[in-house]
């Protein structure tokens, strides 16, 4: 019985010592609190401000007085008008015509710009060298510039006389003979005249007598 009590008391003593040591460590522990650094004060920056000379310009004063900006019957300011002379440009040369193409309802003209020397194909209502193509025909082209009408002919621009159309010669294919060219002889040479056929007298035979 005594041994049991002694053992119980010993266990309780050990428990008390453990709890007491733990309590002591809890009370005596110090918390590490971070110390915040002291805030730096803003340094004052000194700026030297130099005074600006704001003298009144006399020209501005005279301009305000001249325009009379504060008059009750003021109107919008209109600047001085400068005399502008309009230079009339001399009319340029018409383009050159190098050919025409008429295909069904589509008409095309080959023209050369006198300024750029560029040759291109143009149609009706196209513009070239300030002119507008009005009409394209087989031998000429009609150009318009304002109230001016200019006709450009194909043969005049090329400087070549228009060739005369010659009807083609008919060749008899069945005979297979080649056409012979006729050579004209000079007029001074006498040409022989065809011989006239001589008529022989017709002899009449008399009937025999019985």
C-alpha cells in the first residue's frame, strides 16, 4: 500500500516538474520584434528662379490699336491681299499619230505624247497631252481641248504619201501558166502594123453543056 502511494507521488512530482519547466520557459521567452528604421525626411531642394523680363513690345501694342479688337462693330480680320498674276501656259503641241486599229465597236489609236515621248494605245474619251480623244477614224483622229478641235492625220505625221490601191490581177489556176508582165516600149520606136489579109478572087465554074 505504501509502495503504491510512493509510486503515485513520484509520477505526480515528475509531471509537476515538467509542467513547471515548460511554464518557466514560456514566461522567460522574449519575442524578437523587428525595429523599423527611422524615416528620412525629404530634403528641400532650393531652385534659383530668375525673374523674366516681360517688357511690352511696342509693335504688339500698335497692332492691337490698329485692329481695334474691342470695338463693338468689329468684323473678322482679313489679311492683306497680294496681287497674284495668273500665268497662262502656252498650248502644247498635239500628240503624233502612228496608227489606228478599228475592230468591231472598239476603236484604238496609237499616239505619242510630245512631252514624254511615250507611245501608247488610247481609246475614245482618253486624255493625252491635255487633249481628249473624241473620235478615231481609219486615217485620222479628232482631239478636243476645251473649245478647240484638232484633227491629226496619219499620213501627214509619217511624211509618207498614201499608196494608191491597185486591183489584183486574176490568174487562171486551171491553165497553170504564170502571168506575164507587159513591158512598154518607148514611143519613138515604130511598132509593126499587122499585115492585111489579101482576098483571093473567087473563080466561078461554068456548068458543062450537053
